[in-house]
């Protein structure tokens, strides 16, 4: 079960799944399948400690349960425990070598670990195992884009994924994201209109529209879409970030702090906030808000905890897996500390590694006030824009009937 593949209401779906698990365990309390499913439900509900406990129980009951190991590996991936994740997923692949789904999950973990060639190989193996499965094409596309800076390779792969699964709004939204990163706003909006016509209330769409309107400097529309996305998932980081940025612009610091702490109560401790890979991005913005409110100790605790989390993450993240990267958040933390030279160096390192997120999503936030007017900041943006212009031209030259490049990341 994954809530990414359906527009069914989240709470109701989890409730029905839990009822089925409870019924199964009542019949047989030693059923590994039921315990594994219980773990997946807890993971979907973002109860990660409980999910890990349940996955481990399922594996103890049946060490050869490939899906339990797959789901557990996915949870470990989201916690940035990369070596453990790869170990679980490699075991799942040995247990079920003909599962394209398992190969895809292993590829995602290898990608997060920085083993891009190994990841690409596993994505290709998944495609060879099941050429009609859309996911491997899509994730290979995001690997090529996010990690290898090969957008002219990525777009056709994503288009293939959409063609194979035209009823999946997430795939289509990822294609829109690729066009947006290429700065092809016309193609981006054409794809987004297709999603709006069919899935107007999809939370991923609402988040994307939030970001688009924010970049277009339409704060009222951005806030409206953000609130719609948060009504479905109150912990969706990007809508919270956009609403927080609007609040910062308008001096509503207390409002921003209250909203973020309501969604992420684990950040409330001023001495020991619980920051992890799922919340450090919000923690950074909250630190900025608290700085404005004069709560320096709490802000410092959030910054220090966030930096400890980022030290375990790869430079580049992206939509191709669920593990974020350090860029540009490490630069934001340094900017908030007033360490301008180091912040600019972190941004430059990200640019040189292939980080190409649309500038409006990170440039126009108050967190970068201390370096926004620095010549190096302007130069980094200019270098990224030149590279995107080059890659747009490369994609435009590609014949429509050209074969897919499955060799990305070689």
C-alpha cells in the first residue's frame, strides 16, 4: 500500500488498512504479512519508531519476507540510515530477484548513498525485468536530472513513464518539475493544466501550484494553494515554507512560529529539539523566525541540530528519492549564522555538483538576506541559468523518435 498512487482520502485509507490488519492478527498473531503491513501503515502515518518496531517483528517471524525487508529498507532510507537501508534492500533483492519493485527500491537507496552508477544499473535491471513498469523510467529520469545534471536525457525518460501510467498524477507532476527546472515555463504550465483538469485537489498538485505562485510573486494565490495542501498533509514542508516566507515578509513572526510548531511539535524544545531528515528544512526556517522573535537559544539549538542532520546527507537530493540533500539548506544555515563566505562556498559547491533547482524557490527567501547582494551570489545564479539554457537547446534538438538513453549515469 502506498498513498502516493491514489487520490483516496489519507485518513480513511489508513483506517481501513488498520482494520484489515487487526482482523488478520486476531486470526493469527504470528502472521508476518500482517505485522509487515502494520509497519507500513505506521510509516505512512509518519510514526517511524513504531513502524521500525513492527517491521523488525515481521522479519523476526519470517527472515525471508522480501516485502517486509523492502518496506523496512524504505523506512531506513527516509531516516538517512543509508547503509542499513541498502543492506535490507539487497537482501530483499536476493530473496525476490524477479521483483522490479524491489530492484527500484534498492536503486533509490544506492542513489541516496551516492552510488549513482550502481543505482542506474538497478533501475535498468528493473526496466529489463518489467518494461511496462513506469517507476524505473521515472526514477532513472530523476537520477539523470538531480544527480547527473542530464536534463535532456531525463525529460524523455519521464515522458515514457507518463505514457505508461497516464493515470498517475505524481509522474506527470515530476515531468512538470523537470520542465520547470529547465526554465521551460510554457511546457511546465501545459503539463500542470493536464493535472489540474483531472486531479484538481491532488495535494502534490496543490504544493506545486503553491511554489509556482510564490515564484510568480502572487502571495495570496500561493497561500490559498498552500492551505489546501496542508489540509491534506499538515506536515507538508514546502507549503509551510512558503507560508512562513510570506509571514516573514509581512512581519508576522509569531504567526509563523505557531504554525510551524503546530505541524512539528517535536521542534518545540528550546534545549533539545528533535530534528531528523524529515523535519530539518522546517527547523531551519523556524530558527530564522525565532531569531526575529529574539528567542536566540531556541534558534541556536535548531540550527545546531539541523547541521548535525545535514552532515549525514549527500550534497544533492531531489524528487527521484525521498531523501533530501544538503543543498541549499547547508548554505541557509550558514547564512543564518552570518557566516557569509562559508554560505557562498556551500552554494558554489552545490552548483558545481549539478544542483539546478529554480532560483526563485531559494533566492527569494529572507534566510539569504545576508548574502543576497554579494557578487558571488549573483554569479552562482547566472552560471546555473546559462547551463539550463544550454540544456534546453540540447533537448530541443533531440528528434522526437530518438530512442531512450538508458545509459544515464554511466
